């Protein structure tokens, strides 16, 4: 550790507690997050040798995707189903990523930019393939659930939307098929209502007010 950090950390009452070596399972939730990111980056980058600017831009874009993902919603505020995100906990705003911009010129720098954006899009596809099923697994197998109910807060999965766009709404009506099973639902997002199949809806876990309070994560 750098000498400057060794001097400053005690002043701020910051103390590191490390897990034993070669024991990533001690990390729990955050190690699963690291694993999903590493696997997605490994698929995206592969054996490519990226220039410093391209790699840095890719990692910043990936950071924006991770910090914009929904963690859950505050159960005591059903009137506002907007999800709690890492950006909200860290910086007080929901989305800290840069706006996506398209360029018309065909210079070398723009080609590098398009290459970087292509890799970010590839990362997005790989990441949601691992992250969305993890939400479903937690809801379906780790606790008792009655399935999709009216008033449930869900995230809509839509491959045509821009990356890092997580539309979240509330189920306002369930639609049963001829066999009596619920196979589609109407979801209210803002002032609009969308009809979507249940297979494209991911239930978000409810968080208590204490879980969603950034102050609970900042104890010395």
C-alpha cells in the first residue's frame, strides 16, 4: 500500500479487513458480481490487444452499465417504483453514465471509438445474460413466492432498447390464457402502459428503507 494511503486511512478511521487468500467464496455477493463482469469482459476482449485509450473508454462504459443496474426498489414507497441503483447510493443520482453519441466522420479516432462502442454493446449482451437470470433465481428459489401479482415491481427485458436502459414499472393487470395460467401482463411505466409476456418481466426484490439508505453503508 502506498505510504500516503497508510497515513491518510487512519485519520479517516478506515480499516481494511481482507478475506483469506484463495477464498473468493468469502466475498459472497460482490464476488459473484466480479465473476460476471470478468466473464463478460473475457468474451468481449478475448485475445485482442487494446490501446490504452480504447481499454480505458471500455472500462468507463462498463462502469456506467454496472452503476446503473437496478438492485431493487424501496418497499415502503410503492407509488414510486424507480429502482435503487449503485449510482444512487454512491452519488445520489440514478445514472452517472455518459450519453451515447453517434459520429458521422470516418477518421481513425472515430473508428477506434466505434470499435470501443461495439465491444461495450457486446459486453452489455453478455452481462444481462448472467445478471437477469441471477435476479430470477433469487426470487424463485431462495424464498417463497406466489408468482407475478398485481402491483409487483418488475423490470422489462427488451433487446431493442439502448444498453444500460432498464425500464422499470408496476404490474397493473394480469392476463390469463385459455389454460388459466398467467402468461402476459400490463405494466405501467411512467404515464404509459405496455403489454408484455411474463417471460420478459423480471421481478425486482423489495428493499427496506435501511437497505436503501446510503448512510447505512458508510459506518466507520
